[in-house]
C-alpha cells in the first residue's frame, strides 16, 4: 500500500524543521520507557503473587471440605473414599482444627491446634519439609502427645524441642465458665519446630495427631473437615464444582483462593492500580505523538495538496498519518518489550534490586515473566498510539489542495 510507503518515508526522512525529529524521538523514547516500566513492574507483582501463592498453597490444601453448619463430619472415611476415586486427586486426609491455649513455663499463647494424620500430611502440605528443628513425628504415648510448633509461636512460648507444654481446650474453658470444673487439658512434648516463611502461620498454627485432637476437643470419631491436594492446582475451580455436586449440600467445598480471597483480591487491585498508573507514562508519550504528527502535517502541507490534486482520497491521507503514528507506537512498543525483558532477566540472574533479608524472607525482588503481560501492554500502547494519531490525520485530510499549493 502506498500509504504505508509514504508514512515510512515521512517518519524516517530528514525534516526541514529539526525540532520535529526531536519530538518524534521523544515520542518513541516515551513509549519505550512506559512499556518497559509496565512490564518490569507487572513482572515484580507476578513474582510476589507467585511467591505468596507458593507459600500459602505449600502450607494449605488446594481444596478443603467442611460442614455447612460449622459442625463436624462423622462418616469422613466414606467421603474420603469417594473423593479418591475422582480423577486429578493427589492426596486426601481428614483434619481437626480448633483454638486452644498453649502454656509453657513462661508464657501462655492462644493458637490454632490442628490435628492431622502424620502419615498423610506429607502429601498435603510442605510442613514436614519445612520442619527445621527436630522432626515432624508425634510419637504419642498414653500420657504425652507430640506437638510441632511454628518458629514464631515457639519463640513466644520460649519453647525448644523436647520441652513439655500444656494445651488447654476451648471446650473445657466454656464449661469452666458455667460450672466449677477444670478446663480440659493435655500434656505435649515439642517434637519439631517448622518455618513456613509466613509469620502469620508460624505464630498461629501448631500440629498434633488426629487422635489426640479428637480426645482433647471431645470430637469422638469425628473430624472438622477433609483436605485435598490436586495433581494440578489450576484445576481447583473445576474440581471444586465437581466435588460439590458429588457430595451434595451437607458440606461446602472451598478452594485455595476461597481460603485467602481477601488477600488475593487486594493483590489484584494493587496490580491493576499499578497498570493504570504506569499506563499514564505511555499516555504522556502519546501527547508527544500528537504534537509530532501535527507539526509534520504543517510541514507536509504542500505534499498533501499535491496528493489531493492528483486525486488521492481523504481516506488515504488519513491512513498515511495514522500509519506514521502507529509506526511510532510499534517502534516504541518493540523496544520497550525488549528493554523490559532485559531488565527482568538481569534481575533474575544478578539481583539488581536486593532486599534486606533481616526484614524480608527473600533476598531480592521476585520476578515472574508472563507472556500475557506483553500482549496486554503492547495492545494498550498500540491503542494509545492509534488514538494519538487520529486528530493529526483528520486535520491533514481537511487540507484544501488549492490553498496548500497556491504559494508553492
């Protein structure tokens, strides 16, 4: 198409007014910087999101089944067997989760006491691998049970491996308020201390065996729920719907996203906010495109008049200058994508932007490169370049050929 040929010549040829070339270069640089900044920042957001997700899903299950009324599940063995027959299921295990007061010689701390099956927990959680002191093994006896604490919780209790702690049940406390009875309690020996890289988990969660939890909280042979790990976490929503249909309305199935919906909603809002704010850099560069093309239209007024006198339709004139604006957008977008990708690779390999490991659990800004970011950022840049070239192109088409070439 001759419109593209002329647009390319107008963009690359020397201008009579050197200032126009400078504005064109500024426009390309502006789009380049905006695109590179967007890609780099979105990759950092992706990195933090992935890092947080790995921590949460490494500790929590992909799916969790709980009673609708908040009670307990009695026939959990048959439910677990049904679930295991479904495709895509990697591991299934019951659990009991209740609050209790853990007492050491020095401190008392309220925490979640989670009863789990020691033989099955490894398929559902990374807590065994994250046990840094001692080991994740309860070794229960009739009088003493085993307990595994988070690092922050152990620090609050000033407890070490092989120390003996007392766990008081909240059920016993409720009875103690209305009757003259002693709250139900049991003795536990600290068998291990884990570090999940999540301080909220480390200071709030402890693990005991499922039988001890059932005795401590008067659950008889019931459990509070069933946890599931899938072969592929991306199938969580589909598996959730399938299991809900299979098990009926007596229980509710929550995915890992449901368990942390507030956190992921905030992260999504932050990501979109950053995208919109940084898109303003490209929008500012688009104003330079408007100025550059408008001055090009003024400089090329004689050429426009000659083209129109030769019978070139207004649509072709519009296309010439729109193509020129789009070319500026293409050059800036391509260079910006390359620059953004280079920054991300350098950060991954050389950690150009480190973090204080005394404050953060990672040593540098995390990066997760996603091709979808390149697509959306490129489309946004091209749309802004298209809109910026619209006004100068329409102005060029309104030129009258007689006035344009009268004094030439």
